[in-house]
């Protein structure tokens, strides 16, 4: 699959960790969306690494919103642009998993409800990485974080990752997709599609964090691919009420291999891994049913 | 067509004032007693007399964030709230003033839970005095309308670029009907410049806004913010004079003094209670008492110099406010005391009207009488609270 991208860089000079999945998602999306783009970032990794005066790293108009306000500020910019008669602009937000599924969920819900033409991209690195790896509601079952230690009593995160794709689809959103930096052509296609949608679009992009996950900084893309192959992440779209699975994995690779490559899962027992496999199978069953 | 008259409530006067300012974007979340403002604006958008985008937001926090987003593109905006809603916005209040976003917001002053009360006091806005917003308190429906227009002129002034909160006492002002004069479109056009934001987000010249700053730089930004607020005193005065020249209605800028020039005893007020206090002053003056009333219009920037100038002859000063900072005194009193630290007059704090409790004419007469006899200073007295002997 051929993918054309702008040579122009709109996100550079930032201080993200080596191998940061989130920064790849931001950089690529902006190459797709181009210079007539307004960016909103809440508090989080991407704003922390790129927005410290006087070192400001966006080549397009961009601002940091209050943590809970990504959806609201995106809407305000969109509506302001509309009122001022600005044509052919993109309004895109990049929020982390905590900024989206926890503190920003209400404002996101409000924006989808209004149907404002905005693109909301959640770069999901599965914990509050910017503040030092604390559990969010998108931290997967079993993962060790600094607030879910892997001891005998807590034994890592005990809750199952919320499904933001389902949550936004339940709003009857114009366009929603899951994506991954492990499949860049698919991600780029979805960003492009989102920019053409008349209404709100939401892209949930899996963006591994080598620092928080405990993998080598050169393995970001590989580990993201492996998550898709073992079925712990999926690529899908929701459009006009219909679900599509973009990659219907026939035979999953080993969940154990995927988990054991990451120090956040090192403590998991075979029984824990079995639990995770059961969760995965249920998720896929439900997904395939919806996509029928 | 010249100015016309209309019989409206305080909330409706705000809506009319906002309409005349022609905001491009309105975002608001309903809360009693602010609702009539946003209902009237929705009706105006529906009828086509106001050409604004009306955003239905899911919270006050989002309302303020949304108008910030629109404003930095160069669109004039409006939002309104009250009480719990204002407190829910607290983070975004600091955010927008720090970002120097010239927003205008109406706040219906209402008590803060717990206990729940939909009725008026001023604890909501006064507890957010340090959020970097210009705070003005109005007295009647006419001033409500007029101050909406003045608020835009002040907030958007290039030397100010600071958001303005226009406060109306809940129910007493928001829901009381009065006959007001509505400026003509020509008058508004002559008074209020178009909204031009020099540092707006611009496709031709992209900006990165609302950034972090290192400890080295941060205090410099805060200094600029403070300087702009101090500078706004001059602009507030100029804007009021310009408004008066066009509409014949001026409000005196930061304060409004009534019969203070030779007064022995002065009550300092905030908001709608001033009318009643003024009536009492007239009565007492007829009886030969040398009394006056000084209405503070702006709590930020604080009119310290004006307060000193208008209280030069006073021997006893009372601050009557619908507020208490638990564990100390009323916030207005704390501010007034600091302005009058070198004054010889005795200062007394009257805390009244909390949770909407009525402040009666008789209570005000009693306060003037007490003040004329008081010698000690810095005392907090609750008005209308019966304290049993055991507690006393």
C-alpha cells in the first residue's frame, strides 16, 4: 500500500523520550492534515515535551487546553472558525488515555453530542506516563504501574481496559476508528478519512511507551504490531452505524510472548495470562458479532 | 432611531446588552438564576436578530473552555453562570486570565452549597477574586445592560486583555423588572470597537498559545498580568466617560460615592443593596445625620485610592457585604481595611444577606446608628443572626 506524506514537518524539536509512540502519532497526523490545522493538546506527554516557552514545537496553530477540556476547546475553535468564515481547516486534538477516558471523557462526550467537525485523536500509551506511569482507566488488566504495584495484594491493575471505541460509537458518532503506530498506513488512511467526515471523528491510536512499558526504545513499532497480532489490540472502524474490522486476525500469536517482553507484565502468572486470553476472546467475539 | 425604553429583568437587560455587542459565539450551561439570560439569547438567535453560533455545552467548565477556543481565533464570545457553576469553572478562570483571553462573562451572584441555596449572596465570585478576572458588581437593570457593553470595551482593550466578570445579585437583580433605556445600534457602534486580537491564532502566522514556562520566565508573565490589571483602572475610567458621552449614562468608574464628601459615617457596599442604603442616607440626612454610602463597583482592580479619597472626613466606616471568609472576616472588608490602613476612622464589618436573607431598611438604619457610636475597630458582626445567651 502506497502512502504519500508531506515533506513538511509540523511537530519537531520536542523532548519526547526515545521511541515515543505518541509523538509518532502526532507527527504523522499533522503531515496528513497539513498547515491549515488547529491543534489542541491537554496536559499530558505531548504538551509537556513540546510546549515549554520559548521552545514551542508546533509549526501549525496549537494550544494547550485545561486537562479536562480537549473536547470543549476543539469545539470552541471549530465554532469560532465557522463563525469567522474560515474554510477548509482541520481542528484536531491529541489527548492521552487518561486525558480521554478519565478526566476528558465528559467534554469529549459533549463534543460528539454536538456533532462538531473536529478530529479527536487519543494516543493511548495505557497509563499516566507524563506524571510517572500511574494507572488510568485504559491501563490493561494486570499491568504494573506506580499506583498498581505488582505485589501480592494489588498485583498490578485489577480492572479491564475501558473500550473507548465502543463508548464513542454508542454516541452514534460520525466516524470512529482504532489504529496503531504498529500499522502506519492504516493510521494515515484513517486520519485522512476523518478529515473528510462531516461531523465528529474519533481515532484511538495505540502508542506504546517504551519508558512506561519496559521495552527497548527501538521496539515501539514491533511491540505495537505484536499487540495487534496477538489480539490484544484490534483495528476497526465505525461509520454510519456500521462496524468494520480492518484486520480480522485468523490465528492469534502468543499473548504470553507479547506480555513477557514488557517489564510491566513480568510478574504475571500463567493463570493471569489465561484470564487475559479469555478477556481477549470475549472482546473479539463481541467485535465480530457487531461487524457481521 | 434613537434609544428606546423597555420593561425588563436584570437577566434580560444582560441579554439585550450582549445582543448589542454582537458576539459571534455563545456557550453556556444553565444554572438558576442565570438561565433567563441564556434563554433570551437563544430566542434572539432563533429569531435571527442575533447572528451568533450557540453552543450547547455539557458543563460550565466546558463553556468557558469553549469560548476561550473561539476567542483566540478572534471571535467575540459570551458565557454566563452562577454559584456552583462559577466554582466548577475555577480552573478555567485562572487559565483564561493567564492566557490573556479577553472574555466577558455574566455571573448571577448566588450562595454556595452546602447548605444548598439558589438565593443570592456574593461568596461565589468573591471566593475567586484572585483568579485574575476584572470583577464588576452592578446595582440595577440599566447598569447591567450598560456594563455588558463596557465590559467588552475594557476586556478587549489592547492595554488590558483581561477577562471581565459582570456580577448581578441573584434574584434581587436578575429577576426584578425595571424600565430601562436601550442604546441604539448607532450608539453602540460609536462606542464599541470591533474585536481585534493582535496575537490571535492565524493560518498565515501560526501561534503556539497557552504554553508552559520555566520558573525563570513565569514570574515575568505574572508581572505583566498584574500590570495590565493595574492599567485597566485608567481604561475603566476612559470607557465609562466615553459611554457617558454617547448615552448620557456614566457610573463613576471604579466606585460610586453618594453624599460622602462631608460624611462622618459611611457604609461601603457592593451590588444591589446600595439602592436601599442610599434611601436610608437620604432619610438620615433629612434628620441632620452626616452619613454617606460608597458603592464599590470594581473589586478587581481594587479601588484603594478612590476609597481613601471618598472617606477622608469619615470617623466611622462600615463595610456591608454578603460574604464571609470563614475564620477571618468578609473579603470586601479585608480589602477595604488594607486600603484604609492609615485611616483614623474605625472600621466595622457587617456580614449580611448570606443565602439570600433579606437585608431590611431597619437593619441599615441600625447599622448607621451603631457606626456613629462605635469606637473600636476591626470587628465582624453578623446581621440578623440571633445568638442565644449560652453561646454569647
